C-alpha cells in the first residue's frame, strides 16, 4: 500500500511525475487500486483563501479521503457482506435521491411561498398552548453609555417617559452618544441576548427585577446600562404572535409543500392508472 501526496503553497499545488514525464492528471493519494487524482480536488472550495489556508483545506480533504478508504478496506477485510443486499440498498438510495430531486424541482417551480397573515393568526390562535416559552422574552429599550457622559441624566429622564413621548429625542442621543443600544420597540427578543456582556447577566433574580421595575439601571467601572422594560413574558407563558410569526410561517409553508407533493403523487398515480401503466397481481 502506498500513500502518495504532496502539497505546496504555490498556485500549482500538486505535481506527480512518472518516468520523467508530468502526468496530465497526477495522483495525489492511493490505497491499493483506489486513487485520488488532482482533478478530484476541483470540488474543494478554496476560493478567496490564502495559499497557506488553501493547502490546509486540501490536506484535510486528502486525509479524510484516506481515512474513509482505509475504513472501507478494513470493513471488507473484517466482515462478509451480502453483495446483493448492498446493491439493493444502493438502488433504494439512488431511487430515493432521484425522487427527492424531482420533487424539489417541482416545488421550486410551483410552490407559492406567500402565507396570508390571516392564516398565520388563525394557526396561532388554535395552537397557542404549543408555543410555551422556555425562557424570558422582552420588548426593551437598551442603552449602553459611558458612566460620566453628560447625557446620562437626560437619557434616564427620557427612558422614564411613555414610548410615544421620547422616541425622537431618544433616537438622537443613542445615535450620537451610545456605545451600544437596542431600541426596536416592536421587536421581542430573548432577554439573554440583550443582557449578555452587561452586569445584569449575573443577576440572581431577573424575574423580580422585571416585575418591580420599569427602568433597570446597572453599571460597571466604565459604562452605565439602561434597560427600559416595555413588556415581558416569563418562561412557560404563551409568547406573543410577533415572537413566533416566523416559526408559524415555516410550519405552514411545510404543510403547503407536503400537500403539493401529495397532489403531484396522486396526479401521477391516476394518470398511470388511466393508461394501464401498472398491474397489481393477486
């Protein structure tokens, strides 16, 4: 058994010479009669990579090829396989893959991906209990700003106002002065995504803070962190439609895919039945 491969950082990564002449498609690696040639590496995506990174990616591919064929060789040597059964399974896989590609192409041509809002709302109303939250979600105005910034007092005043009364002024402050912010009022987010990398992340009683404070203020040595809580939902509660709209859309879209494929199968079956394309024997 010979394992032959060479990798360089140049543009022409692989060279193999036989009898003093360059092979048009040099062998990169071999195991017994199995060979991996340079042309087989065309599928390895190394675009926009440096020569060093390209060589590393290709080397890993070669090592993977070697390991796979060593396992095949060891399996063949260690076990007795039913060749007919192996071939049957290969055919089953081939036919399943053909059907999958055919159905996929059919869906690409015929599937209407639009889901009316009323269908999303209807599904939500009928299945609310299936969307119980596993974590806290919030609508929040979040601002991170330097501790001694002159806008801190004004910022705190604005965050205590009603949403409609502070929008324009708040936008100006965060755009001009904040180190980080999130002021998408209509967007529900997981609380962990907002409080990460802030002192609030280590709070032992987030639920209590949410229940008792409209404005939560924490700080570290450099920054103040403002959390104006607009609305929240706790774990095990039912989330608002806005939070699960994308999930419902995917559920309904998958239902449409299944229905369309079933209709295709029925059409093909009925056509074949009319044309006597199959027989069922007693």
